[in-house]
C-alpha cells in the first residue's frame, strides 16, 4: 500500500481535518488509485481525537465507503498545533512520560479499530519516547505508560480480531535517534512476548538518512532484534557538501525543528538541535557534509547547490517487505522555499506518490 500523510494539511480540530480530507483525498485518489481503494494516512491531533463522537465517526465511516477509501494508519505523533506557529521541540509533548500521551493514543486506537478494514494491519505512529535534552532516568514511567497502551491494543485485538501496532518513530535529537538506540531500548523494555507483537517502529527514511545510516545496516539491525516495521515514512532530507551559509539560511524558518548532523572528512559526526544552532556553532572544515532534517519532495534529487537523500529511498525500497505500508510524508510544504514548491499542493502530493509507485514497480520488476 502507498499513501501520503495528511499532516501536510493545516487543521487541528475534527471539522478542519474532515474538510481537508473531503477537499484533497478525492482528486489524489482519482489520480493515483482510480480502480482500487485508496488508503489514507490520517493525522489526528489530540483535540480532534476528543471531538470525534459516535455520530462523527459514523459519518466518517460512511464517507470512507462512499469514496472507496480506508484508514490503515494514524499519525499520533504531533498532539498539538502542527502548522502556523512555532512547533519546534514542543512537537514531542506530551511525551511517553506523560499520562496524556497514553490517553491520546488509546483514543486513537479505539478510533482506528472502528475504521480499520478486516484483514488489514493497522498502525499508530508516535513520538520516539521523548526529546533527549532534559530527559533523565525516567524509563520506568515510560515503560509503564507504553505497557498500558500495549495492553489496550491486546484487548482490542482479542475483541475485534484486528491487529494494530504502536509504531515508535526514531528521529534526530530524540531518545530514540539511531537504530542502535532503538534496539537497545527494546532490549531494556523487555516487553512480555504476548504484548511485544503490538509494538514496532515507524521507519522514516529522512530521519535515518540524516543519521548517515545505510538502509541495509539499519534494517538488518531491526530484523535481527525482532523489531517489526509497522510502516515506512517515505521522506527525503537536505544533503549539502561544503555549503555556503546563504544557501542554508533560506531553510531557517520558525515553525519546525530542523536537526543537523555533519560528517567531516574523517567520518566524525557532529549533531545540532536546529539549523540556526549549526550555522552559529559549527566550525566548518573542508569535506564537511551536512544532513538536515528538512523534508523536501521525494522526487527531487538535486537542485542548484544542494542534493537530497532521495538515494536512501531507492536503496531502501528493495529491502522492505512488499506488505509494509509506504507513507509519503512531506509535511513542510508550506515552509519550503518557493523553488521547491509546485503551485498546487494536490499536484505535489500526486507527483510524489506517482514517483514512489514508479520506484516500487521498478523494484518489483528487478526482484
């Protein structure tokens, strides 16, 4: 299955969210999936999740049936406002130390269980535990909260027969950043076997590329540890060698956190919380390569003086099981420099999905 994440569309309450779906999903589905049901990668904020009562859920279910669409996955990562204001590190709050993260995720699980078609595995992507800065020895509360959700998912599974995975999404600057950290975390959590099958990862290509990981190595680490990939977010990051400051300054914007990892010619990595921090603090050296957590359209390989990590996607696709959901995620469309934006967000989404479908088909032909 191939879809896109609706976190690209501004909207925090359920009315705005449903209006976005009614506006954007039909033309996208008609263009990329005219003869088959179209999967929706639905982002629901904390507020929206509380506003969907039985009547609203039934209305949405009827709309799904009428439009030949379905919901296999929810983006439960950003709880609060995600557009039009300074999100930055607040995007991780509440994190997995907080009971509100549990309550929010349980609400999402209940909604997804009611919408998920039979014989389709569902997933809920979520924050990578917490932002690293300020996190102390609090894994006991994290495990307890994760266990509450896993137990709830297990009860839903026993009642409805539907499988929903909680998908932790590693991201630069967070407690779960590298794949090694993910494997170590799962080992420390030691979830009971009957609940372990309800948790995995959302593998974001942009995030792991920023970490200078290779797809084969990171995917093998997860497989060897028995960590399920619940879904793959197909995304691309900025990649610049020996950059000019003016080139990077146009990507400094006040809404999102744009973590930076820089590799010098000796292979040593330097990490910065945000792009302005890297520009201010990094002492440039010949041979530096910058990887910047700034999602750019996945069909762009190179533009003027910078490259992207599109290569990571093309290398990873043959290594990913064909049954895993692929979700394009370029939520930064509104803050992209003009030269990276198409005039219409719908056409940009369509082009990204069509590019991914072509890459996936090429992978299948070569396998």
